[in-house]
């Protein structure tokens, strides 16, 4: 008995069978910060009641051209300094008691537009040579992170959009989406096939860690509809993002002379539609209907991002309406975003006021974010639910 106890105590700490982490609804936040989050950041998110954080590193200072990729034009291996930065951030999240979902914004042949002079990078969706590089990247990263106790899932890429320059309109009718996929299947715009290749590469190194996959068209909630089947791997989580109606919830709306309000009529898919709690619920039924048809358990569905501009009148009501649907269906979710240090638009702890100049000055100087956060009315729909975790 004592011998077996000693053996158990000396085994390395591993990610274990973490699919069980996702068997009950998990609530968290997104971290898309320009500086690697410090211990206080992770501690604060955990103190609200969050159990996970979706962590992107693409804004961090890279050793070479692109963080962790070296160069998205030609992946050759994980830069050691970048990997060390990421490991240190994971260690801090683990100390805070948070699980982490790694969420790259770039892959080989798909450099995130904000790191690409604002240009959409379509190369991954044109040339399967980049699929092979992306598979090597994920194989390498899984090898390095598979035993880190903070890791709860690998989110293969944030908001892929193979359809964008591939002849399929955003929010097209379900029949049109399925018709498009029949033509795209087997080619470089076949998102499920790419995911299958990346999953296989990860499983060469890591047979257990869950894998999260975003729907196409920037993770739109209606974009799983054309998938004829789920992926073969049973440790896969299916993720959508919720910003619809984007015309109302997004930053460009705030620059209008008269911003589009929520609830109210808003442009969507080439039409003007009434958006309110009923329309939000109707829209979010689409991934639920797909999962039911595919016999994918609700516990494997995630809303990996959702939010609205905090200064928009009606933002609090929008968050309430979205969260009501998510919680009534017992879905996992992560709000966008927690204490972002490069953009204040959806940082709800800042309330509805403009940020002071020192916020932007810190960005220009590469200095830490100087603003103190606190609970606000805008944050309340999220805060009260996190506290129930």
C-alpha cells in the first residue's frame, strides 16, 4: 500500500482526463492582451468566480516575426523565448486556479489581420502546403504543453473564415451553405478536413487533452449548419461566437451619428431585422439544432466569445439576453473580454465612460495598463453569473 502511494505521489503532474472538466457548464473570460497577463490579472478573474480563461498570445512581443510561429510565412519550429513566455503565463493561471484554453489568432498561411497591416490572409485556404505546416505547429505545441496542469483545451484557431473569399456569403441560407460545402469538400477551404488533419497531428503527441474547434465565417453561430458530421475524435468541443447583430454590437456602430440601438431594428444578412431577446434566442438555436441532429452532447458546445460595445445604450440588456439563452441551455461560455490592455471597447469593468488619456499613453509606451477596474452596472450581467460558478 505504501509503495503504491509513493509511486502515485512521484508521478509527474499531467493534464489528466480533462474532457471531464467540460461535463458541467464552465464560465470564464477571454484574454487578448498586448502584455502577458500578470498574477494579479488571473487572480482577479478567478476571484469573480471564473473557472477558465481563453488565452491568446498573438499580441505579445515575439522573438521573431510571429509569436510562437516564428514566421507565419514558413513555420520552422517553436521559438524558445516565446514558449517560455507562454509557459510562465500558464503557470500564473494555474496558481490562480484557472484552466486555460490556448487560442491562436494566427496559423501558418493565416496571419491575423491586425498583425498583417489589416489585410485578411487567405493563403491557408488556398494552399494545403500550409495545412501541413499548421499540423507541424500543433504537433509541436501539443508535445510541449500536454502535461501542463493549466491546459483545459487547445482551440485550434480563432475565428477561421475559409468561406470569406471562397464564394459563400456570410449568414447565407442553410441550403446555400450546404451546397457550397459540397463544392468545397476535399479542397483547401474544407474546414472540417483541416481540423481533422490538425487533430491527428495533436494526437500523435497528446491523446487526451480536449480540442476546441470554431465554426467558419469567424465562428458564426450559424456556420456549423453545413458540416455533414462532427469530427471523429470524441474529445472535441464545438465553439461559436456571438456578436449578432454585429452592426449594433461592434465598434463601427459607435462612430455613427446615430448608433444602432439594441433592442431594435438592425442590418443583418442584407436585410433589416428586429433584434431583441426573442431574435437572439432564435439565432442561438442554430448551433443547438446542429448538435442535436449530430448527437453531440450540449456539454460539448461552447460560446467562446460574446459581447457588445460597453458604451452602447442597451449593451447590458444585450448581455442579459445572450446569457439567458446560454445558461438556459447549460452551455459553456467566455465573455469578451477581461481587462484588455490594448482596446477598451468591451472591458465592462470600465463602465460606460470614456477611458482617460493615460490608458492610450500606456499603449504607446508599451507600459502596463494603469486603470483600476471595479464592478459596474455594465459588468453586472456577467459578474452575477460568474459568482454562481
